[in-house]
């Protein structure tokens, strides 16, 4: 309200009664300004002052008086009509006669109208419309009306309260709907963006198909040209082969003639030799040869030499049979190549026709999808982009794939809500039912009746489990015993020391059990839950802690040797990891190094690794990817180690004895020491370490399951980089 508000309305004047008493004492209560209590409208930050309570709630009249009456037919001259007339000059009486003809209002009503007009002028609200300040002015007038009409005060107050409750409810509804409106705008923008992406992707696919079509057409044209060129070459080769064939026929005929001539000459030479031999025998007694016969023989030999030289001159440049066979072989090769190209051309033509058909189908599907897209755009609800949840779910992409695999959108919403509120969507928010008082029930769960469900969140569960581990390690160290206490027994003592009230102990025990079960997907909570139910050996937890402590010790020692700068060069960090984990494969080592670089968000030009940041935890007790990968790889290596034991045993079912398992472990892991070997065997055969010789044969599957839930691992170097 404005500071210029007028004083409180004066009381209604009444004539003196018989006792001579005057008007009501309310007239002496003066308005002192906005000095009373404050109020705040809905969610606004500004606070408003009210007048003093004795002004807002005037005294009750102490004398009886006469109240002015007003005829029913003049009820249209109400305060609201007067205000509307003031706000709309066009509705005021146009003549003095019309004004004088109006029936005068009662004095109290005139005072209320005048007070309302002054308040509205003080608020500078000249236009009629929704306004919290105008409503407050009318609220004050209504308060005056309620206080003066004592008879109707309960009814009017009830009406006012109903309106106030309805206004408050409407404000709450509006405040709840505001985020939905912004969400609707966001979803609409995402849908439009997705449609634009689909259109752009479709355009790119169409462009790629057109490019591929043009490329295939060009390839077909090129192959047609090659086919025509090959056809011309084949025609030329056929002509050359025909020419060579004619030459071959001529040479063959000439050869036959030459062979015939050679045979004739051979026969003539034989006849000549026979005749010479006869002549020699006839004239062997003669003292010298006959010159006439010698001349005849010389003439015959010269004729033969002449014929031989003529044949050499005529047939010396002819092709041989070897050349002819080479030409035939080349011709056959060309024929085969041509046939292969023709087959390839047919295949390409078939593929081209297939691509054209596929292109037509793609165009038809494109048009159909576009129509469906337009229809979905008008009528369907857009699909959520669930991949956004990857960066906000603990465990990253791998855990989100496990959670969302095979689930509908409605189920995925339940998964997200369970991650937010702690998995309390299946009625787990109801009170727990006590499990009874039997000896088989753990002490922290022994109770009959209902137990209050506190609905522990994930963060509270992790912090409580960390405190339990810290207390238990101290408790076991103070006992000075070789055997650790059971987690289920220690948990009862821990809760009892922490809260010291019997019912509260049971309440926290049931709530911790329920929270650990709901959040067992988390590796830290799942390990605690398995140890609490004695499904996993507690040595697994201590082995993990010792491994990380030794690794931190090695890195700190290397840092101290380098000057204690709090960081190590990347090469030094890699060499330390390879020396600390000598049995890890190159692939797993690269995973560890890359996860460390990714967790520290190192730039490409940065060469220093702040190793201490890799071992820190956030406010919810979570480690980074580097520590999580170490733990996951330990589990994988444990499973591989157990698979090697099974292979060495040579069977996957039936009973095995303790000596057989011991022999298999010694064969596949010859560096295993006696102490861990005894622990492995006592764990596998569920017996005390000093009673291994009396261990009974056990099913191999049971033994291997116990190995999987124990601190079983392949032995490496006995002294890792000097750390005992």
C-alpha cells in the first residue's frame, strides 16, 4: 500500500440514545500510516507493510445506532459500479438531472467507495486488469465490510478464506506449469532440429547416390569404349592370323616339296655311291682313276649344291612352326580376355540396372518417410534423445547401455527416476517388515513388527559405508588377531556405538541393507553388500586398498626422487605403471594410461601428470576412471586366472580334490607363494588353513565360484619395484 493512503474510515453517525451516549469510539482511532505487520505475495521477494491492527480491525460499536437503508432497485450503484464508472468516464451520467435523480447511497457505502477510489489512485492503477496491488485494496475494503457486519462476519470470512485458498492453489498450479512450458519449448526446438538433421542427411545421401550414379555411367561408357577398342583389336588379330595362316599353308606346301626333293637327292646320292662302289670294285686293279667318271660325279654334285642353295634362298625368310604356335597361343589369350571383359560388362550392366531399381525404391521410401515425418510432426510426440543421459549417469556409457538395453521409453523414465531418487519406485518406500528374532537372522536385523524406511540416498549410503570400513579396519587392528571379524557382527556393534538406541539400531540396519541392495550396481556399494551377506570375501576389499596404497607409495617415491613437485612426466608415469603391473597386457596398460590422461584433461602439449589427483574422491566418495579401470581389470584378470585353472584341470564338472587344484595352480602359476596358495585352497574348499589335508572333494563349480568371490590373482614379481 502507498504511504499516501487516507486515514481510516470514520464510524457511522447515529443519534444519541436515551442514556445520552454518543457515537462509537472508533472515530478516535487515527490512521498512522503503514507501520503494521508485513506480508509477501506468492513467490515475490518484495514485502509489503500493512496499517496497525487496530486500524485494519476496528473496534466493535459500543452503542446501538440506526443503519441507513437502501432500496433494492438501487443495488446497481455498488462500490464496483462506482469504481467502474470512475475508470470509464463514458459510463458516467451525462446530465445534472440524471445525477440528481439517482437515489443516494448509504453513508457507510459512500465511505467505502471513497476509500477504494483513494487507494486505487494512490496505487496509480487507472486500468482495470489483474493486479496483486488492486486485489489488496479490495481485500482491505472487504475486511472493513466483514468487521462492521458482525452478524455476517463468519459467513463472509469463510467466503474470503475460500477465495484466498483458491488463489493460492491457482498460483501453485501456475508455478508448477511454468517448467512444463519451458520444457515444451525445448522439446519443440529439439524436434525441429532433428527434422533439419534428417533433411540434411537425406540431401547428403541423395547427393552421394547421384555422384555414384554418374560415376557408374562414366564407368560404363569407359568400358563400352574399351570393348569397341578390343573388338577392333580382335578383328585386326583375326586378319593377321588369316594372313599368317596363308603363309603357313604356303610354307607347309613348300616344305613338303623340299622334303620330296631332299629325298630324291638322297636316293640319287645313294645310287651314285652304289655306282661308285661298283666302279671302284671293277677297276681296283687299275693303277689310276677314270677322269671321265670323276667329271660326271663332280657335275652331279654341283647340281645338288645348286638346288640346295636355291632352296635356302627361297625359304630362308619364312616363319617357323614355333613362331606359328606362339601366335596361336597369343590369339587364344586375347580371345579369353575378350570373353572375360564381355562377362564383366554384362555383370556391370546388371549391377547398373539393379542400382537404378534400388534408386527408384530409395526415392519411393524417401517420399514415404517424408510423409510419415510430416504426419508425426503434426500429431506424434517427439522421441526423447536418451543418449544425453550418458554424461549424467555414474559409470558412463557402459553402465547406461546395461541399464537401457531392451527397455521402452516408459521403462527408461523409471530407470532415470530410480537413479535420481535412489531406486524407490517399486514400493520400497513402505515400511520394512521385521524378519524375526531367530538365531539365523543377523543381529542388526533381529526385530518383529514394522521398521521405518528412511529412504537412504546413494550419497548417504556411500558415506556411511566409508565410515564403516574406517571403523572396522581400526577395530580389527586393535584386536591383534590374525582373523578378521565378520562384517554382519561388526555392523551391529558399529550402529549400537553410533546411535546407542535399540530401535534406531534396527532401523539403520534395515535401511542400510535396503540401500545397499538398491545401489549394488555401484562397485563400492556392491562390494560392501556382497561382503555383508558373506557372498564375497572381505580380503577382496583389503587387497584393492593395499594395491592402490602401494601404487601411490611408488609414485610418491618417484616424485620425491625428482624433486617432490607433485607431478611426474608422462614417460616416467607410464614406466612406473608397467613396472608395477608387469603381467598386464599392452592393451590394458594403454587403457589405464589413456584413462589417466582423460581424467586429468591433459592437453596435447602437456607432459606432466598430477598423479595425486587420480587418487582423490568427489563429495559423494566416487573415484575417477583411472581407479575404476584398475578394479575392473583386476576382476577380469581374476576370471582369466580361474579359467586357466579350469583348463589345467581338464573338466568343467564333477568333484575335484585339494591336491588336484593345488597342482593345477602350481603349473599355471609357478611363482605363487605358499601363503597365498594356502589362502586360495582354504577359500575354495571352505576349510581352515591348518585342516587342508582333511579337505573333502568338492564340486569344481563350487570351488571356482568361491575363487571368483575371493582375493585370487596371478602372482607377479615377488617384490614389485622395491615395495614389500
